[in-house]
């Protein structure tokens, strides 16, 4: 007999911080905290289990637990793969955290959680086909179809960050080597570190100051932002050609660059195989908490 839970708990496990939240049946957040992510695999598992117990004690009940991670559980091995938080790779994370808590735990890619959150009650609510984009320190994506995640056979649906830059110009080849081992992955160009390096050279990693510099007249920052928007538009045009989403939702730190919402639709259009292109590109509704909300949505609502 399946356990009946009092509320839903979502956890967003990031490289530097971990967020946990408790949600009521209607999606209201009634408990939340953020803590630094402990270094190392065992510490991460133990730290998350402690966070769940502490939150449940405060709430006076038991919650279903969903967790978003920067990778996926391989359907072939049952181990984490593709995580840019390298310590997770090769471990049976879902089984280990379930054993620590003594109950079933649902684990999903963090970009999938973001897309699910925004499709459920966020910027894409009511839309049939949703593509959610994460652009921050990395680049990922998730697909939601009629309210359900599309995972695919290998659980990699939406991983557009590790597809090559489409329609590259000669000066964009052969491209940088990605941490995955391939060259010219979109992540190397449109994630924050890629934008920083394009602006200020190989040693740069922080892109947060670049929009302000561009607004103040810095020509180098302006040119880098123009190249970034063009490359991102080419990448998204391929998504439109493949799945034709009703809406594209942007999340992650770079989603706060307001020019993207006017520039991307305009720049995408010439690369889309259609006589008209009306795909809206919108900003997320739930901000930094979209991932943790999506993790909670991995479970059905408690009885109410």
C-alpha cells in the first residue's frame, strides 16, 4: 500500500547551494531553506536527508520527496550520468537517498524540474508543448508535453546544451572543447562562463557584470552579447524545427538579461523551417525556486 503524505517536498541540489521547500496541495510554499551544498557525495546524501527530517519536524508531518540534480539516473545502470557536479556521477543516488530516508524518493534532471514547474503553474501554464531552458553556469533543457515530462529512452530528452552550435561561421570553428569531450557544444558558448570568455578572454568566468557594461557603452561587452544572442537563437531554432513548442521559457542566471526576450524571436526566425514564426520566448515566473517547485511536482498532490 502506497504511503499517504501530508505535503510535497522538493529539493534542488546545486553545485554550490541546496534548496528545500515544502508545498501544499495547491502549490503554496509553506516551508523553505537554502544551505551550502556539502562537498563530496556522502556528505551531500547525508545533508539532504537531514534537511528533510528537519523540515518535516517543523511541519509536523511527512512529505513526499522529489529531488532535482544536474544530471540523470541512467536507465541502463541505475547510476548518475552526465552531471556537471562530478561527485554525483557513477553513484546510485536515488537508492542511497531513499535508503537514508527509509522511503521512495523521485529524482529528476534539474532542467526537467524547471520545465515541469513552469508548465504546471508558471510562465507556461496552460501550454501543451513547453521547452524549458536553463542558462547559468551550464546550459540544459527540458520538455513537457500535456503536463508530463518527456524523458526519452536514455533519459536525455532536452539536453540541447550538448548539441553543436548550428550553422557555424568559419570563425566559430573548430570551437572550444566541452567538459563532455566534444567540441563546440552550445554550453561552451551560451552558458555564463562561455559568455564571459567571449567578452574578456580565456581566464574569465563571471558574466554577471556584462549587461551593465554593455548598457554603459562598453563596445566589447555589446559585441559579445550580440554574438551570444545570435548563437542562442540558432540553438533554439533547431528546437523549434524539431518539437515546435508552444512556448520557450528561460531560467537560470542569464535569463535575467532582458534583451533576450526581444532579440531571440527575431534572430530565430530566419532559421526556422516555416512561413511564419510566432514562438514566444518568455521569462520564468518562479525564479530561483522553479527547480525546487518542479522537484516537488514529481509527486501527485496529497489528498485534500
